[in-house]
C-alpha cells in the first residue's frame, strides 16, 4: 500500500514526455498537461522553440521557474531535458504552488523591509524636523528678547512722564500690544519646550488666595476695558498655601481666561475656584471659566486644542492659537486634563480638576515684619554702587535710565566680559548686573571666576544674571555658577528693581 501511495505522490506533480529531436511528440503520460502524441511540442508552447533540439548531445539541460500560460491558466514549472536514443525526454515538475508561496513570502518580506526602512527614514525626518523647530523657536525667542526688554523699559519710563491725554491713550495701546507680543513669545517657547520634553514642573509653596485675588483684579480690569462683566468666586474652605508650580498654574488659568475674553463680545465671564475634596495633605480643586461668547461647534471642539489652530475664521484672530494647547499640555504634565462644554452662539465652559498638596504652616513664610524700621530707613538713604555688564547698546541705555531714575545707584558700565575682573578688583561694588551672552567670555563663566576670587571679599558680591535664554536647564546652569537671581528678558522695570533691592538688603 505504501508503495502505491509513494508512486501516486511521487508522480503527482511530475510529467514525462518523449519527443524526437525534430520536436514530434512520441509519447506523454499526461500527468499535468495534455500533450497529444504525434503533435508538435512547438505548438504546445512557444517556449520549446528555444530548445536546441538538433544540437543536443549527451548532456542534460535544466530550466527553472518557467511560466507556461495555457488557456488563461499560468503554470510555473521546472523542466529537465535528457537526451535519449529515441530523441529527448522532457520531465515537467509542476512547482506553481511552491513558487507562488515563495514569491508571496518574498514579496511580504520585501514590503516589510521597505516599510521598516521608510519608517526609519520618516522617524529620522520627524526627529530632524522637531530638532529644527525647537532650535528655531529658541533662536527666535532669544533674538526677540533684547528689543522687547528695551521697549518695556522705555514704556515704563514714559509712564512716569507728563503726557497729554492722547499720548496716554497711545501709550496704553503700545503697552497692550507689547504685552500681547510678550505672551505670544512665552507661549511659543513653552510649546517648544513641552514638545521637546524639556519643560519640568517645579513645585514650591505659594499663596493660593493671593493668586486668585491677582487674577480677579487683573481680569476685572481687562473685562471692563471691553465693556464686559467679570465675576470671580472662590470657596472659603480653600487652603491658603499650596505646594505646586504656581507659574504653570497661573499660565494655564490666564490662557483660558484670555481665550474667554478674546471670543466674548457681549455679556461676561465667570471665574470660579471650588474645593472638591480634601484628604490627608492633598486637596482636589476645580478651576472653571464660563463665558457668553461665540461658542464652538461640536465638530470643531477637538481642534481648538491643536497648536496654531483657530476655528473662528471670520472672527477676531489675535494671537497664534497656542493658548488652549499650552493649557492642555501643561495640565497633562501636572496630572490633570482640561474639559469643555460649548454651544455655538451661546458660550463655552472650560474647567479642570487638579490634585495638589496643601501646607498648614509653610516654612518659607517667615516673620520678616519684625525687622527694625530704623535699619530700613537707613538703607533707603544709602546709594549703592552697581556694575552693569551688558554689550547691547539699547539695553544699556534703557537699564541706565531705569536705575538712575531711582536716584539710588551709582553705575559703572562694562560691555566686554574680559574687562569685568579689572573692575571688581579695583572697585567695591554692592551688586553686579551680569548679561549672560557677552563677547569673549560668557557671563556664567565670569560668575564662576568671581566666586573663586581669594581676596577683597569679591566672591560675596550679589550677581543678578540677565539673559534671553529661557530654558530651565540654562537658568539652573547660571544659578549653579553662582548667580543669586536670573532675570529673563523681557522683564518689567519693577521686577528688576525689586530683585536688586531684595538682594541689597
């Protein structure tokens, strides 16, 4: 039985055909193809016209992967040609299934290899595009900060001069435009830092009540200027001191509030802060902003959280469409998420719930009010000697004016980092304002050298860094070099003066 089965399957895909050297079919077992006796093998298929039948000697010929199309059916065969006394023995091996399977596997493998290579190329392209984008954002931000610093300082000085009513209005317009530009700059940099994974949440103790009062005061004034109502309500049970990233929380809420102001023409805005629950040393707080603005169609509600996207194409288009995107991404970094409800033509409601530790008795709140008033009054009468290290002529001029206007400082200027050491050795300074990006040597390198000075108590002089580099890793590097404080351009005149007086005390 096994012998019969063996013969059956051994010959299943094999056909023997005997022909003369002239191509006449002598005999065929018809196992695969119907090749009648006394017919011409050349009529069976044109392939056999290429056989050198007249010149074949004793050597076998093998032909592999031959495609024979017969009545719209394709066979893939190997053919062995063996010379015999009678003529030529053709052995057909039907390997159609084998070759098709092999080709399918090969094609799948090749497609997989190509797809993998394309994915690698695409990933490299995406990484390069992301790197270029982040580098561009950082350079763009850096180059804008110096002129913005000068503009803000000059505007601050102009506010303290005698102006006509018309000039005051123009100045208000300039201040608002400059504030919008600064916010767009910070938003653009923030989105780049978040996408690059370089923005870290930095927790510290802050006063939640003061934060809400500041938001209430600020947005009541903004809403009033647009002829809108602004209502702020907050839960009396809210803890006073929280431990979180005040700056990023403030950025989230202001972006949501600014968005509400931007798209509300009539009615008003309600801002509420509610305590959801308190457990152990953790509180869950809901921040909510509701407006009577344009509202958002349901099909567009997901789009508003995409970068540089504004769905109201025919309405006010101030800004770059980053506010809600940044709010969403910052909240994700803080373990929360933004939610919304909106009806087109009626208004929108944005809210988020955030878990945050609260502090009963913060160590950072010290009893500084008990200091002697006599000591403070003596400090107010003193004039301080400041070394200003800055190479940008416009920033030099504006900082000079801001500092001299207080009548509290004597100022020396150095524009080249290599000249700083000569100044600090030959003069006694109360404080150094140090630009980070200087010719010849950087400000943080100078700071390190100053901190290592072995004489004249030079190493203890307070140093305030001034920089257009806003990445946190850069700020940490400057502080590690020995700067007591770093101001990021552009900054308000009040921020500069407050920083200086705090360090001088």
